[in-house]
C-alpha cells in the first residue's frame, strides 16, 4: 500500500506528459517527414539541372532520402540538410561518371550514336494552355532554361556551389559540409560561378 | 555589388518558380520515395506494428491451402486416391464458396480450422467411397 501511496503522490506531482520513448520516436519520424517534404522537390530540380533527365533525377533523390533515413536519421535534425545534399551530390557525380564510361563504350560500338543530352526541348510544352499569364510563364521558362544551360557548362564544383548556395539557400559552412571542402573553396567556387553566369546571361536577362 | 545581388535574386526566383511547376507525376513519385525512406527510418518497430495485417492474411491463406489439401488430396503421406472428376469439381466449388470471404471476414475459414477433425474424417470417408453416411 505504501507503494501505491508513493505512486499516487507521484501522479499528483506530475503536471505534464513525460516523453515516452515511443512518442519521441514518433516525433522524430514526423520531423524527418517534414524535412524530406521540404527538400524533396528542390532536390529533384537540382538533380534534374545536373543530370538533364527526370527519371535519373528521381532515382538519385530517392536514393539520397533512403540513405539519409537509414544512416543519419538518428543525428540531430540540424545536420540533415548538409548531409542530405552531400549524399545527393555524390549520387549525381556517380551517375555522371557511369554515363561518361557508358558514352566511351558506346563510341566503340557500331550503330547510331544517341546523345540524350541533345534532345530538343519545346519551350511551350510546360506552359498551361489558355493561362492568363502564358507569355510571362513562357519567358520565365525560357530564362530558367538559359540558366540551366549555363549551369551545365560550368565546372561541376562551381555548379554545385551555386545551386547549394543560391537555389537551396545553404550558408557557406553548410555548403562546405555538403561539398566536403573548406569554406574558402566554397567562396571561390561560388564567386567564379556567379561571375561566369553573369557574363553569359547578363545580356539575355 | 547590387547588380550581383539582383542577379542572384533573379536566379533564385526562377528556381523557385520551376519548383512550383513540377508536374503531378514527379510529385507523386517523390511522395512515394519519402514514404519509403520514412519506412526505413522507422525501423523494425513500425514494421512490427504492421505484422498483424499481413500475418492475418497469411493465416487465412495457409488455412485455405490446408483445407484444399485435405479436400482434394487427402491427408499428407497417404497415397492419393483417384476420384471421379465430378466429385473433385464439386469439392472445388464448395471450397471456393468457403474461401470466397475476404480478409476482413474470415469466419468461414475459422470455422474450417475449428472443425478440422470433422473435415478430415469427411475427406477420408469420401475417399473411401462411403459417402452415404455423410450428412
């Protein structure tokens, strides 16, 4: 009975729910879901700019999500963003390397040479029919395509620095973590990327 | 410096607009990918919670297979008795009636499991041609 008395006293003193391990795990899962839903579309577009292929971009984003969830979900949520983009950039680089090898092999093979990067893009294909702001959307699409073309012409590290800093809004320290280099290198890559892009697009924009 | 800032801002706006214009197919696949990742992050704990869902389905399926074996082939380990095609066909139709319930209504299968001795005995009787004494 003494035990019950102690227990009831404890209940009287209790003024809030103690964080049960199960609840904490659910909160963590919800936090991860929120993070992934925030970054997934932006990550897809970043991958698409680099890879020029929708399905490849989806694959590397999915892979990055799985790897983050499997290996780093227990880490503090503040660390997820640079880790996620590091995984993503590694995935993009791996895929580009595999493509380069495949392209070299294909060059030795007989038959028609196809380059998926050279497919024609219809600037009107993504403009909603009959939209009230169709000309504005078209101009926006064209401007983005020009930016993408110029980004693809940049060295990979400059492109990464620009997309992570400008598109994703990572600060210098986060970008350095995501790129696996020093903060000084990030500043150099970013500065050169902006300089080159402005030279190429300044007149068009 | 201001020109550079406006250049950067313009690029950011274009990117944001392109993110907003991502089509439904891609959005759907991204959602699926997110759920798969969350499933991995949840680990065995949440997967364990799902166990009863598939295990009940597996139980019903296993009961169905057992009933089929008893009904058509007789008890395992005994030689298979040749049966007239019509009898076998009727047995299959009866089995379909019993097994036609879905997972949410597994009562017929439970009945089958509860009276398994009776069905075993009935199958033996049918196989030995002594069908007259059954019901």
